[in-house]
C-alpha cells in the first residue's frame, strides 16, 4: 500500500472539502492501517469542519465511521490480520493503562484520541488507528451500511447496556433522526415497549416502521400528561432545548432520563421530582471496544442496519450539503472511489 494517502480535507472553517495528500509516517507497534471502503458522514464531521467546537486544526480530514480492510499491522498486534474487514469509530486510541481503560471503560479514558481530532480521519484512501479500537466486522453485517454503527449506533446502544435496560421496560426515544432511528431498531429487538417522541407528525408512520410500538407528539401537552410516571428509561437523541421537566414527569419511580445529544444550553431540572421518585438524569459518550463488538454481534443476530443513503466519496461536498439541508434519511455513507 502506498505511503501517500489521498483524502478530502477542509482548509478553513466552512470551506469546501478539496483533494489533499499526506504521509502517515512509520506504523506504530500497536497500530493498524485500514484501506477505506466506506465512511459514514456524521453531523460531528460537519461540526469539526466548521469548527463549531473550537478545536479544529486545518487541513482537517474528517470521517470517523470507517469500514475497510486491514492492509498493515504493527509488530505487537496479535488479534487482527491483513485482509480482515474492520470498522473504526469516533475513538482511534486510548492509553490502555489508566483506571478507566483497565476497567474496560476505554471510552472514558481521559486521554482518548479522537479519530478526527488533531489527526486525519476516514474521508481518505486509508486511515490509521490503534488496533484495540479497530473492531472486526462479523458475518451478517453489511459493510456498505455498517459505518454509522461505529458512531451513532454505539452511542445509542451503549446506555442500553450501561444502565441495564430490560426487555420488560417501557422505554421512550426522543428524536427520530440519525441517532433515534437506530435506537428504535435496537430497543425493538431488545424486546422493550418502545414509544417514539417526535415533534413532527410526518414521522409517525416512519417511527412505527422502525420499531416503535406507539408514537407521541411531544408538543401535545395532553398526550404528555397521560404518560406521567410510566417510563423506566427515556433516551434523548437530540441536541436542542427540550421541556425537560415534562420528560422527568413521564418517568416511573427509579426511572432515568438519559441524553446522548450534545445540548449546548444548560439543562434545568427541579430537584424535588427527582428526589421523591428517585429519578436520574445522565449522559454518555460512545462505547468501549468490547461494547462495540457486542453491538455488532447483536446487529448481526437481529439483522439491524442503519437506514442509509450512498454517495461516492468524490461527491463529498454534495453529501455535506445534503446533510446540512436536513434531508438525509437517516445516515449518509460515502463509497470510496478515490484513486
């Protein structure tokens, strides 16, 4: 494999992505190189390209939902082999020695390396990563659709595992988009009574097809009041301000309201309803390598895949415009056509 990687990079905030080449340097003992076959386009890529979070470094090669084949392995890598189909998500490395890593919570490592933070990601012919974060794709998972599982998919799957959501639970999902549609599919297969919360009646039929048992218009206060005290777990997948107290009121005793959406504004909640019914509010990042592998096995077993739209990588700017327009249903995947 050539040591020159061809990619698409942003050279400044809000600039179009243009062809870019770079050399990754020597391969580390615990690293692998992946020849990119497909790469999902996530809203986080857009945020990084536009420097919404104030930490982007240019030129910036985005792309953190990578599916491809291993083309080189470091000398200490024992569990992967050249030619194996693998995936890579938001994290490309962690220290492997801190308490979190040693406890299996690699995604909580304080020095975890982001695939597109101060390094180049998967909008390219090749990407490099720590082998531990490079997850083999099991049989039954379609490589052309699997990329978004490594970001949006694990983001919504991780809390199901972390907080012991049971098949007998009544669970709500707020937002039927890039994250929420995967949460509906997972929770339906998990066996839960799944309620989709949406502010758009146009998504009612889609939500039911994706796995919801029922759909509630979150802007209808009468509908929301009927749900008081009935949910064991509510997962918010949106990054906008909500009527948080209405959702807390919908929780059963010991119920949990959990967000995976990066909300910009502070969340304001009254303490007494939390105390009186022992309710909780929480958040989480993606998941560890082990949890990601578990998610992939679960997806294969239940034939779960993100709903995707395919673009050639050479049309990456068109894909970004499609994402920004809000028309994506529900995730965009780029097929590598770079030579």
